């Protein structure tokens, strides 16, 4: 009796194992079927979206921005003429778009002698021309920001004038440009200045050319509210 019972128990256990594996296989197959179905639906959605995009008429970006582009081009051409009139290389000053307005970037060598915050006569003439251009259109604020390269102020005569180094030098240069803009007719309460020293390089300070690019004064003309 005990042998028969043992054999029956063994057969039952084997049957249970086989049934469990069978159920597991069925469940796995159903899972893959559901996944395949979901993937097919997703692919169909993507194909539908692609078809819709192909049938859409895309706006003519060139037409939308044409007037603004023409305005920037006109300002740039005016700047080129201004620079040529006072004998400066047009590559030393650039005009660019910023959020809510536009900006000028001038190489410091155009406006100042090395280690100085006194405006050169030609630099002053250039800034006066910019003031005339800026005031010809409504604007909210004008930011003037001075920048230097990473070389520390070490020359004794320069260090005597700017004991706080590049931050002070860049700030004084921004102030001089701002006062020239004011004297040329821009409202003082719309002018703001910042001396940033070497904190915002636009090129590597490891090369002579890169340092020259980093020594600059930027004038940002905000002509519409940005919400900031």
C-alpha cells in the first residue's frame, strides 16, 4: 500500500509541474501577443501623424521674419557706413540679435588704449553714431557691459588707476561708454552698466587672438519688454 501511495504521489507531483509549466507558457505567449498588438497600434499612430505632417502647409519663415531681418540688415549697413566714415575696420564691431532687441559688440581696442578707460576720439565718434541710431527707434533700456581677458592687471601705472583689477577696469570702461551715450542724447534713466571683468569670455584666453576677442564692450538695446 505504501509503495502504491508513493508512486501515485510522484505521478501527481509530475503532473502538477507539467501543468504549471504549461500555464506559464500560455501566460508568456499571451503577454507577447499583447505587446505585439500594442506595438502595431503605436506604429499605426506614428504613421498617421507622419501622414498628417506631410500634408500640412508649413509657414514661410522667411516671409514671417522678413521685415525684422530687413531692419537688422539696414542697421548693420548703417553701422558699416559709420565705421568706414571714421576709418575703423567693420570687423571690429558686430551687430547681433538678442531677446527683445539687438546689441553691438566693440573690441576694446576700438574705443580705449591698453590699460585705459579714457575714450579715444574715434571711439567717441563711433559711440555718438550708435546713440543716434539707437534713439531713432523706441527702446526700453540700454545695457552697457565691459569685459576683459584673463590677464591680471600688473603694470604699476595701470594698477594705480585700477587697484581692483579687471573688474574695476571693465566697469569704468562701461561707465565711460554709458556717459558718452548719455551726452549724445540717450536718457540717463534708461542706461545700465556692468563691469564683468574676465567672467564671460567668448574665446579662449590661451591665445593672443582669443584674448583680443574677450576684451570688448557690449551695448544691448532692449526695445521691447521681455518679462524679466
